[in-house]
């Protein structure tokens, strides 16, 4: 499915095949590793790794100006990283992965002049802050909150810089 979708330039088919990789690998590991006594890698770890590779795919699609593949890459990042964050057992991982999704969407939306992805990036940031507030209300340490605030300020600094750099293109777009 990956090969055919790629050859026929069908991003949706490639994305669906890509999203099934963690499920397929997890099932394969349980079938092949568990009987010989090796502990299989959790599906949340595989999903996080495949989501990280999806970020590299988004970068590739921006650098090579392959706009047809950008949406599939960004949706893959979201559909892999956000659910995998809940498998780690700590809300701080969910907040960090939401911030990563936010950065990926927002920065790519600025670079390719797509308002919809800038909005998704802002929504991801708001969701990360909501998760952080839930963590804070349940007794998370001040160090955790400081880390999330620092990550948020770095992201907002990058977005502000890019918005000012591409201000004329954004206004005319």
C-alpha cells in the first residue's frame, strides 16, 4: 500500500498505511518475541518513533515543496503522537507531544502560507496548556510547570520570529 500510494501520488493511502505501522509491528513483536522470552516494545513507543519520523517527512515535504504530501504528514504526526502520549503514563509526556505537534503545525503553516495549519498549531498549544493546568491542579511539581512554560515560550518565540520574517507574504496571502 505504501509503495502503490507513493507511486500513484495518493497521500491518503500512504497515510493510512503509515498509521498502521505501529499496530503491525506491535502484533509482530508479540507473536515473535514473547514466545522466546523477550519483552516486546510497547505500541506507544513505536507510535512515538513513527510520529517522529513523520515530522522528518513534514520537513522533507516543505523543503522539496511537495505540497501534496504535507497534509498527510501533518495528520500522521497528530494521529500518532497525541494518542501515544497517553500510553506513557504521565501527562507531562502528553503536554510535550502536544507542544511538538503545535510546533510542527504552526511552523509548517507559516512556511507554506497555510492559515489552517497555523490555527491547528495554536489549538495544539492551547490543548498543551490545558493538559499542563490539569497536571498543576493534580499536584505536578513546579519544575514540570517551568519546563512546559519554557517549551511554550521557545515555541512562541520561533513563531513570532517567523511571523515577522514572513509578514508581507502572510498579509498578501
